[in-house]
C-alpha cells in the first residue's frame, strides 16, 4: 500500500494514520492512500518564510528565471513517467500532454519573460518618476518588492501538473516560496511531480513544499504577507474568501473558479464554411478533452436560431465518432472522469439541466467503453443537450462538470451578448465568425463578463491554441462566478506576488534606493569618456557632454534631400511660418537625434559593443537653423546579463539648445562588454 507523503520543513513526512484510499479512475483499484495527519501546518509556513523566502530574495529575477528554465528541462526528461501516471486519473495521452506539457510550458514561458522583461535585479521599478514639487527636489516612484510570506496554492483535481506549475512559476520569479496543496483525487500525480522537483535539487530548499491530504488548520496560520491562490468550485471559493485569517489579515486571495463558459457561432458561419466546421470541432473537443473536466470547457453553445438544427446534426455526428474507454488503448479518445463520486455529481447536475432541455446525444446512465468496465471505472458518455428556450435559467446557472454542453439558440447579436452575460462571469468565451462587425459587437459587449475571449476563424485557426487553453502571457481568471481573480498574465502574475510601495524622496535618495539615475541627481563627468569603460567600471550617474554644434540651413536641406523627407516645415519657409507651432523652417527631429549621436559617440573600438535601441523619444522644442545643440548622456541603469560577457546600459539623453531648453529627450540602449577574463 502506497501512502502519500507530505514534503514540509525540509523533509518528507508520512502521515500518522493509514489515510483514505484513492482509486484508479479507470479500473477502480486503489492507487494510494492520503492523509495529512501529523503535519504541523504553522511550522511549514514558518519554514517557507524563514528558509525559502530569504534565499529566493538573494537571487535576481534573471537568476530565478534560469532556475525555472533548468527545472523545465529536468521535468521534460520525466514526461513519459508523468504521462503514464496520468492514465490512472482517467486521462488519455493527449489529455496528459495538455496537463504535463502545458505546465512545463508555463515554466519556460516565465523563464523567458523573466530574462527578457525583468531587470537583473531584486527590485522591480514601476512607471516613471513622478515630480511632486515645482523645484524638482521632491519626487516619487513606485517600486515592487517580494512579499515576505508564502504563496499557498490550493488546487483542483483536473490539472494535477499544470495547476501547481502555473502558480509556482510567477511566485518563484517574484521571489516568493510556494506551498502546494493538491486536490486529493489526483494527489498521487502531483506528489510524484514534487518528488521530481525535490530530487533534482534545482530549486533552493524551502522554496517548494507540499501538503497531501486535508489542509487542517493551514489557513489559520496565514499572515498579512502570505498569498492564497485557489482553483476549484465557486462555492468553495466563497468559503475560503471569508476565512477569518484571510479577512482579518487582508491576505491577498486569488480565485479561479469553474464557470459557465460559452462559445458563440456567428450568423455568417453557415454549413460549408470554415468557421462552421471550426465551431463544431472546437465544441466536441471541449466536451471530450479531460472528459470535459476543465474549468474553461464550453458549457453553453450559443448558435443562431436558424442554424441550430444544422449544428445539432453536425455535433452529434462528430460525437458519435468518439470512443470512450481505457486511455491505454490507442483508439480511445475520451477517458474516465476523475472518480465515481465525480460521475455521480455530473449526473445529478444533468437532471437539473434536463428540466430545461433534452439530450440529443448520449445517455448519462450508460456508455459503451473499450478495454475497461463501465461501472468499475468512472466512465460516462458525452452528453449534448438542446434547450430551445434559451431564456430558461438552468443552463445559465447549473454546471455539469464533465462531458456535457447545452445548445442554445439566439436571435441577433444583442441577445447573444445578453445570454453570454447570464453566466454571471466566465473564465473563457469564444466567438467563431468571419464577420469583423459581429466579432466587435460581441467582444465589446461580452468582455465585462469574461476573463478571456477567443475570436476564431480561418485566419487564426492554424495557430490558435483553442477555446480552453490558458496561456502564460495572458490573464487566466474571470469576474463574478469565475472568482474575480487573475492568474498568470505574464509579468502581471509576478507583480501579484510582490508588494507595491510608493517611495517619496529627493532625486539623489531615490537614485540610491532604486539603483537608477533620477533627473535632479548629480552627474559624474570625468576626463575619460564613459564609452571607454567596461561594464564593471561604469557607475550610475557617469556622464558625457558633447557639443555645441550649430544647425545650419544647409544641414536641413541636405538631410531632406538625402532621406527624402521634404515635409513643408523643413523646406517651405512661408508654409512653416504659417504654422503657429513652428513659426518658420525647422530641422528634422531625426536630424537632431543623428547630430546628438555624433556628439556623444566615441569612434574608436572599445567596450561598447552595440547600440540596440532608443526608447521614450520626445521632441520638445523646435530646432531652427542657427540653433546650437548640446547633448548630455548619463548612465541611467546598468544591468549585467547572467552568464554573458556583456550587459545592458540605459543612458538618459537630453539634447538642449543654446538657451538650455530641452529639444529632445530619450533613452539610448547599449550593450557593453565586461572586463576580459584571464583564465
């Protein structure tokens, strides 16, 4: 008998009792036993805060990203084992890949974003410096630092690999340790995942813990620095949200709950069109992948009333080709539900739904299966319902969390939007149409009730990941019934695990605190040009001043002829004088930028390897022939790259005229070599 262990406080802990049995969804055999008896929940949280938190906060975003990438590579080597174990949850190979590969993909996605979009630093600066006084000596800026707590994740049974990893990735990148509490039904798969993570030794000790079994008094020990991420039913989300510790300590709480997601077929998508076929194929896929046990699955299929007979026939024909049975059999396209109890719950929900409609495919009480016993395993036929009265309440209020969907007719775009909104908040919706006007009306009308909307047609079908696939760069969550939360969302998910603080100070103090040069702070001008210095020798505030250079009318005309930019403000004195902004001929903005480069660039080979960008360019004052330009270039931010012989330097660039007025401001981005290594 296998008894699942918890991994807490740096060691594996077997429960103090025999636990309760967990069963194979296909055969009904006992897989393992589960219990959290004897686990000190408060000690586990304290361990995460005291051990995992400090070591994570010592790492930069780039270092954390590198560890996530290494972990993804390690788990890839064990995919086959995870696939095989997934079969015991009722998952087909495609289901398992959706779960396992999806979770690994989230790790890789966040590793990439951490490297590309976050600084090689331990603090994240948000937004621009805000002037708080007229004289420039009082400024403010938002900065984000890691929460000093633990990210507690309470997961659902349907994605035992993807679920933990999609919560772990942004928390880890933010510098916050995680405690995983898997759903009991499929906890044996999550437990093996955590074993692989711990055995790898890739993640620092204390950054990942797991409790198998009942959470007990876990939530009682939460503090104001902890974070809770929940995935599951809307009713459980409501209970957790009102827990005394969560309410009393204002614990940050994110819920991603099951919802009555819809897919809307456009009136243009008649039989024979690519969109009609896409709609039918997507609906059947969403009904049968993971046996319909997805929080994003299509529960309400909204179709034009004139097309409902065609859609019914097409979906029914396609469902008839779905083989249900043992996932080990290659001809099986849909496996079992997670447990027998889950099947009974779906059947109970179906009884309520059938008060409003009728089954046009499938029998909830019987199904033919391949390679298994239909009663010992948690098997169920896909069930397609049709409710000709779309105003009935049941399809918009009752969710059968399995291979069940209801066809609902609508008349016109306004009714389609109204019906979509009756779900009272959904994680995902889709619109299948080739009509851009219909798509716009539906998206703008339904958006307030949806966390994510897919517009599917022949243009994006080849690359689309489908209605129900959450993606790391985009938010996963939804309003109302869907929980009101947002998971992932790229860097948004990282910031969710950090604390935003507004810092108010003088420019020099803000420069010291953030490590980024703030205008108003003293500059350091030396005899040696900053471009002659290697990355390690540069300091924030190092400055080069070039100029002055006089702009002549010949310069303006030559630039116009050379580039082809003969805009009247540069070439026609009378027309330019009539423009109140210019009051006469002016130099091209890009001529000003080009002259500035000529004033600050050090021509000889040196540590500066490349100029790879220019950001935040603003032209502030027109430059007229006869004006004298001076450029001040200041090292604003210095970012070493992990594992590379160079880093990035952001230079504040201010081009001024003879009166000291800024004519252009922007950031120049350069790659600068580190000092040569002598091995």
